[in-house]
C-alpha cells in the first residue's frame, strides 16, 4: 500500500480546517476530517502560536500528526474486515472508506466485504456504489473514484503472484452495469456538480 498516496488522497477528500466545524453528519470535526472526541487533547491555536512559532505552520504539523494516527486506525480497521492479502489499490481504497465511515458503518457493507474477501473486485466495485453512502453528495465523487480503482484491478488476484502490475487499465472484465452508476450525464448529482 502506498501510504503517502493514501494520505494525499485523504487530504484532498477531507479538506483542512484548523477550527472545529460540524461535518455533514453534525459531528464536531477538525483538521483533515478528524472527529473530535471528548478524550482528545487538541490545543487551541491562537494568533500568537506556541513559543512564537508561526501558528499556521504549527497547526498543520499537529494536524498532519493527527491524520497519521487516524490513518493508522483506518488501515487497521480495513484490514480487520477484509484481510491483508489484496492488491495495494484495494487496501488503499477500502482504507479510505474506513477513514470516512468508521469500522462500524463500513462493516455493514457485507456484500462488498464478501466480494473483496473472494478477490472479486469488479463485483465489489458495483456493490459499493449500490449504497446510501455512494449516493450522498458529500461522498459521491469519492465513492466513484474508489469504485473505478477497484475496477482496474484484475478480476482474479492471486496474492502469491508477486507481479508488480496488479492494475490492468484495459480490463476485459469491465462491467457495463457500472455505466448507470458512474459519473455521467444520467446521474443527477453529476449534473448538479457540473453546474458549480
């Protein structure tokens, strides 16, 4: 798994805020999508910063470290649900889902998880899009991107086969059922985003 690529993608998906805000579910959130818990020890960044350092620089360092901790939890949650013997792209995509949804909500994707465990990534990509999560505006682009990543992985993956190229961009197993769920003009969320 490419840890830095996942981190970059999560930063893009989550955005960054140094002040507490309510996310789309009404949860107090800060940094790169970190849900604030009563047990968190998050410093309050003021105009002066700490020890005369630049506040923005100091806040970003703190929130990058917090993101690293949150990513480690998400990766562990993903692996606990699907195992570790999958292409890196599958682990990254599923870890991204774990980061956003949390282990409890992600565990409800029972069919998707079963398809992944059976190395049937094409069906997993279809199943994940057939969910309330994928249809919500705040997760729509993320869900479609992760689904397309799953589609590119060879349909049958042998974890004992150490070929570096697990991605097959000309996958002959492309499933036309995805067309109706993807980013095209038939989807009202896609049309709405295109107006912005």
